[in-house]
C-alpha cells in the first residue's frame, strides 16, 4: 500500500492532467497539511488550478476572485495558514 502523501500527490497530478481544477484545488489543500507533504508543489498546484478555474469562468467577479487569489499565493502575500 502506498503512503497517503504519495497517493494524494498522484491524484493531484491526475486531476491536473484531466483539467479537473476544482478537484486538484481540493486535493492540494489536503496535501499541504500532511506530514511529509510537498508544500511547494501543493502551492504550485493551487495556483495552476485557480488559473484554470478562472479561464473557464464567465462571471467576472468569480474570475477576478480566482485570479487575485492565485496572484496573492504567487506573491507570498498570504500567510501559511491561508495557503
């Protein structure tokens, strides 16, 4: 049986490959809180997933939310709690 971190990381990568951004976003939050989780990779996935969701969004305020959140994560403006 694979360790939980490896299994979740594989699921995150699979979700991104399938453009299932909402699921990748959910899983990245789970990975970041696990002991041994790759927090840097989880942050990158979260940023990519937010940008992917923004591309699909027609509602301007929602699109703005996704893009602003991704930008804040990239800039490091958010504390580790929010990431």
